[in-house]
C-alpha cells in the first residue's frame, strides 16, 4: 500500500454502523474527506455483500446512510462558512 493512501482499520466493517460511519468520516482515516470513505464502504458492500448475513448487510447499509447524512451536514456547514 502507498504511504499516503488511506488505511482502513482492521475489522472496521464488522463493527457497529455508528462506529463505521464515524471512522470513515474521520480526517485521520481519510484526509481527502468522507467521500473517499463512502467509496470504500460501497466497494466493500458490492464485493463482500454476497457472503454476508442479512443482519450484517443491514448494518452496513445503516452505516452508509449515517455516513451520507454526516457528509450532507459537513457540506451544509461548508456552504454556510463560505457565505
């Protein structure tokens, strides 16, 4: 892995949806912003989804919704600061 590339903590996608969303939105995990984290989550769901339980998929989908809501709030705050 490249030294500057994001590092996903081991076992992250097995944690609670709230922790997944929080970690993926973190500047420490993804300095370029939460959109990169969202791409990683969608990639994981797409490729691992076939092998996951229904409850685990629900949790990951919930994490995706939480992350999307967090991204929306961040974007709204940026717009307000720019105005």
